[in-house]
């Protein structure tokens, strides 16, 4: 049998929740959601990875925006004026930072309070 040691420090509650999710997964049960991230935060992280994958595969920022934000095709001037252009730049910037080691902060992310 597997065993787990949970330190009883301030992060103990988060560790207990993570252990509950692991245990549910190991036994084929429904996995409780991770409550440390909001739905909006999870969506942004998913979009960051989508953007980076597209960029790495050679897609232009405009093509990435069409997929991620489900946009119609835009001409050059529409793209230059689009808020999605700035959003894609920010998502790519943050994805690069996450890949360069920023993911560690996500792993240490603690709920407020």
C-alpha cells in the first residue's frame, strides 16, 4: 500500500485536498475540483498553452487569435486595430515566462486567506 505524510503547516489544507484528488484518481472515483484556481484563471492558463503550441508550430499571431478566440478572418488593418492582437501578445509573453520557470509559482499557488 502507498502512504503519504502531510506536514501540518499552513499549506496542509491544500496538501490534503491534493491528496484527496490523488486518492480519488487512484481508485477510479470522481476527482474533486482544485479550488485554488478560478475558472477564469484556468481558462487563461489553457489559452496560454494553446497560444504557445500554435506559435511553436509556426502559426502567426493572427491565426492563433482566430482559433483561440474563434474570430472571423481579418484583413491587415482590422488585425492591427483588434484587441485580440494585444491579448495574444500578452498570452504568448506569459506563456514564455511560465515555460521558463514561472510554472513553479503555479505549483506553489496557495488560496487566499
